């Protein structure tokens, strides 16, 4: 099972990998040194952690994703709704829309999603 909660630095690291994949582990070390001021050991520790969570893989020194950024965020959303709203999307939307008024465009997009789901 994928651990969907990432810390701030884990998310920055994941974003770098998604933006640059596939990337050699050596190039990833250089990129993290430039972008995050990390040492090689920090990069490999973080990479190992996200590989253990089945988000990325490092095969033969080539790093790539197992889950796309979109898939990862979809999983995060599903888990959040499951844990917070007993898996009820309508309950989530009701709670969300009590604090933030939906725009006409957002309502249209939701209606399109509902229509597509009915097919």
C-alpha cells in the first residue's frame, strides 16, 4: 500500500523527480544539490524512502515514477475523503461548499464529471 502523506521536503523532492523523470541517479544527486542544497547521502536516503513507499523506482541507476503525480494526488484525495468523510464524496463537497462558494465554472466542471461517470 502506498503511504500518501509526504512531508514538505519529500513533496519538493517528488516534484523534482516527476518534472525530470526518467533521470539517472547521478543526475538526480546533482539536481538536488542545485535545487535543494542536499548532499548525495540525503538524496539517496530520500529516494530510498519514496521507493519503499512504491511511488518511485530506481532500476539500474535510472529513477522513474511508479505513480504519476496525478495518480498520487488522486490517491491522496481518496484517502482523505475515506478517513475524514467516511468515503462520502457528497459529504466532502457539502463541507467544502459551506466555506467556499463554488463558481459557475466549478459547478459546470462537476456536472461534466458526474455526466461522464454515468456512462
